[in-house]
C-alpha cells in the first residue's frame, strides 16, 4: 500500500526506519516549500516492515538535475559546453549529440519512481536500504507499470557489492558523475597532508571565526551565499532552495555545520550529513569575492574527518583541489530498472543507458581522474 501522509501509517508495523522522519514529512507536505524546481509527489510504502520513501515523477518539468535525467544529461551538459572554450567545429557536433539525447529521453516520458529519494546531489545510504531490492522492485513495478524504478548515486568504490546485487536483480547502471572520496585512514602523501594543513593555517591567520550556531535572524544570509556559488557561478539547473528550507534543516536535521564569519557577517557555510562513517557536504555557500574561502571552508571538513577517523563522499566538482588533498576519484551511477516497461518507452531507456554509460565512463576517467 502507498501512503501519501505519515498520519495514515501504522508505525507499530515498522522495524526499520532508515530515513529522517522529520525530513520525510517535510517533503511529503510539498517539495516546493524547500526546493522550487523539483516536481514530484513523495509517498511511502512498507516493505517487510521497512519504511520505504519514494518520489514519483510524471513527465518532463523544468526540474533540477537532482531529480531529472533531462536536466542532468542534457541541460547541464549544454550549459557546461557553453562555458568551455571549443572550436566551432567541435562544439556543434556536441550540441547535435545532445539534441539526439534529448529526443531519446523524451521517448522515455521522463516517468520515474526514485526509491529513498534524498533530493540532494548525493544520496547517502545505510546498509539496510539494500536488503529488500527484489521485494521493493516487485511492489513498485506492479503499482507503477509505466515508470522506471531508480536508485540514485551509488559509486563503484563504496557500493561495489551493492551495484552487483542490483545488476543481478535486473537493474542497469547509468553513469552519473565522477565523485571524489576521501578516507582519513588511507596512506596520504606528504603534499596531500601539507595542503590540508595549509588550508587550516590560512583560516587561522585570516581572523575569521568558525561556529556551528545560527541565530534566527541569520538564516536570511545563507540563501544568497548558496546562490552565488550554485546558481550564479555554475548552473540554474542546480536546486533552487528556499530560505525556510535552510531554517528547517538547521532545526530538524542532524547535520554538522561549519559557519565562517567575518565579524558578524556569515561569509561561508557548510552543512554536512553523516551516515555511518562517511561524511557528505550536503549544503554549501560562500561569498565568491573572498579569496581562498573555498579552501578554508573545505579544510574544516577534511580536518574534521581526520580528527574523527571518518571518510568523505565529497561529491563532484573542484577536481584539482580534492585530488590534491588526497581524495580518490570514483564513478557514480544511477541504477535503473526498466524490464517491466513496454514498447518505445522501454527501448528508449535501454538505448540511452547503452550509449551514455560506456561513453560517459570513458570520458569521465580521461577528464576527471587525473
């Protein structure tokens, strides 16, 4: 049974709740309260006494890439190619390929059910979320015969065994991104350790202060800092958060906050999620005009991981910085189940996966691993 509100759910039947209930309840009440450019209905079901949230996407909206294949693989790539310095003879064929990709995705109808949606760039999983893959898939294919079933953002280092299990269950890996993983217990070079120490030393010399506390009138400072980085510098296809969303996160989510201030003014922030022994910098923003601020703020994350012997899934981007500090590249995948679909829709999904995954993996290894 699918539940659209937690009030209808008999919680006594649950033995495993692998997600934050407050966050889930917030999203079930309407995603647009927190993320303006994601269109989906969030519901839950119970599979073998486990609470399983799902997000149902019907059709191709102008969505953020965190919840849309068209936005991730086409719109984001168009924006990326536009920023690149390419000769016209190269750029035009690339745009043609992206146009073909858009046509193929249009044939899929962009109808998906995402399992355990986090609405973050990276979904952090605990082990129990992979226990009932077959049962979850069976239930969802019955209830959503026209939707692809998706588990997002597994990487080939942390989730090597899980990806194999998904393949055995009939899922296909769709290449997503190159991500950078840091393990404080790894053997790191002298230069890698030195760069992290330099970041912290630079912060101490700056005179900036670091706190994990926010007062009620400071939340309005966070959104412009986020937008400077992710919407103005990078892409309008990144999530469009609301100020109230950051307020909700601070009060209701167990996140580690690094807030850097210049006197009373917040100049950067990072909100970090921890699942098991792995950290993920889920939310970040900074004043782009402050030189070296990214290094200093990220240095806090690396130092925290080292001090507590933790790992970091440092997501994508800033390749040179992350590699220089001992992060290791990995390929990230979405796992997609389409065997229950029919006709053109099924063929379009499978064609897209067969083209994008090998080509994308090769490209990422050549461009993002060194």
